[in-house]
C-alpha cells in the first residue's frame, strides 16, 4: 500500500509546479525522513523516496520551488539522513549508484547552504586520505572494480557540489599544489586526478578532465591556483575542454599555455587537418578552433610571437577564413 501511495505521489509531483508547492507548503517533505532510519532501509522504498526528492528539486522545476524544497530538505535533517547512508558499509552499491549520489547532487546544486553542509562533512577527520571526497575520487578513477554507472554518478554529484562552490573547489585544488616529500605519494587526490589523465581507461580520463574543468570554471582564483601545479598531461577531448575553460577570461592562463613549446603549433595543425571524417576527430578539431579563438580574445600580448594580431594573421593566411564559415 505504501509503495503504491509513493508512486502516486511521484506521478503528481513530476513537472507539476502547483503540486510541488502544495507538497512542501503542507510540510510533507519532513515525512520522507522516516525512510532513512537505519532499520527501515530497503532498496525499493529508498529508491522511490529518493525519486520523490529528485522530483522536488529537478532543474526543470520553477526556481522558487527548487529553492524552497532544498531549504526544507536541509532544515528538517533529510539531507543529513541521505548523507549518512553514503557512509554505511552495508548499503548495497546499486542504491548508492542509482539513488543517493544523484539525489544529494540535486539537493546541493546551486544552493550555498546545502553545499556548506557537504563542505563540513567531506573531510571531518582532517585527513584527506579518510575523507569522503578522497573515497569518491578513488572510486571514480582508480578502483579496479568501478562500474560505468558509478563513475558517472560520482561525476554528476561532484559537478553539482562544485557549482559556484568556492570552498569546495579550494578543498580539491589545494591538493594540486606542488608537493615535495609527498610527490610520489599514491594516496592523494592529486595523484588520482593525474593518473586519471594518463589512464588508458577512457571513462576515467574523461571524468578527470571534466572535473578539472569544473574546478576552474568562472573562478579566476582557481585558475591562478591550478597554474601553480606541475604541468598536466595533454589528453584529447577531456583535456581540450579543460584547457578551453582555463583560457576563458584569463590572460595569465593564455600566457602560460602559449609558452608551452609547440602548443600553438599543435592546435593549428589539428585545425588545418582536412582528412578528419570521424565525428570524434571533428569534435577535437572544433575544440582546438575554439581554444585558438580564446587565445585571440584573452591574450595580453606579452609574447610578441603569439600576440592576438600574429594569430589572426595565421588564421587569415595559413588556415584560411573559409574554414570557419
């Protein structure tokens, strides 16, 4: 009976602004907390109730409904209850994959108060190796038994958690700072992200690149901090996305990258290559063209050989304007 009732509630809440408003205004969100009592955890019930929570905070909803529901979910202790489930060893992995990470991600997305809660619990021990972020990065990148669905769920949670979250970004970026005695340490978030780039596992490489791009997007301070880290290895699409994000509105980033030997030459060679027929290669070519455009727009012209005018001249005379039309 309860399960059927929950399914009806879920159907009423999906994409229905008036039902969502009525649901939280009548204090019904608080009743969802009961399922997170340790004695009442089951995959079926937990999945349905988390689907209801996600329906209340879906990005498709009205902004005012999302904000109100996110606030109530935090204030009534529901977010704390969901988070506690992530730390219970006996919880089936499938529940974590399908339910918990995605639900927490939606609840904290673009919400300073809820992100602050996660900031306070991701590293409560003070030791990075014992933190939740450490464990999630390990599971996403290095765990030999990792599944694709778990990797993507972790990446989605991290994207939501880092969205406009300066403190959350700094927690990870500070691990990328140059290290001396810990340089060979294989148990740091810094090591995980770098090994992700070098990995032959294309999903781990992709996730590492996308996560790094989220660390620096719309954050000049993060871009400056990450430039202090040792050089990152260039991979393909994931790294190009990261580079484009790093270059955007950041003259120091442009200056640092144009100083890399053959960096501009590589990008130009990819743009000029007319033999690309594979969609993935065309995507790489497009990203290289976008990166070159950022070189022009965000260049501080401190390196004469790579000034905006010199790159424009290369585009006009060597590459050809027609290629971009």
